[in-house]
């Protein structure tokens, strides 16, 4: 595989990929990334834009609400403050994203997205079932 001067070879998990650096231009999006998200999410260009806006506004809303809640709790110890903040953010984020997705018309996408994340984390239907039949037969 021959590479241009501004490219390098990326090897990860037995996949080889040539990565080229485009000339630096700030404030623009990468069309390849946008196209990749369209294919991955099976969404139109407008839907991808609405999904990204939902992620941004939902995340900002989560941070804002989390700070307000932490001010009410008035925790003095720094380590405890960080732990409680992470727990609060983890609980608030899915709720905030679902609420914002309603206004952007992307509720169906985010409901499925959060369901998929929940399954990966071990929540939801069938999450506790083992895929190994030997383990199931021993129960």
C-alpha cells in the first residue's frame, strides 16, 4: 500500500486503513463523517442534522440541570461532589435527550438508540439472559 506524504497507515484490530490529513480549515465539517453518520443511522441529511442538534442541546441541558442540582445539594468534599455529579448526569442525560428529541421530531430514533445502549449496559428485556445454553440449563 503506497501512501502520500500527508498520509499514514492506521492499524487497529486487524484492520488497516490509510488516513490522510486534509489541509487545516477550521469551522467546517468533514463530509465523509456526515455521510458515514447518514449510512450508520440510516437517516437523511436533515435527520442527521436534527439528531446532532438533539445530542448537543440534550447534553447542554443535562450539564445545566446537573449543576443546578449540585448547587442545591451543597456538597463540600470534592471527590464526593464529582461522584454524585457523574451519577446525576448519567441519570439525567437519557431523560433530557428524549425530551429534546420530541421537539426535533426524532423521538423514535432516540428511543431506539437509548434502548440499544441499555441492552449493551445490561438493562432491558433479555439483558440478564445468558447466550450460552449450558449456563441456562444449569439454572
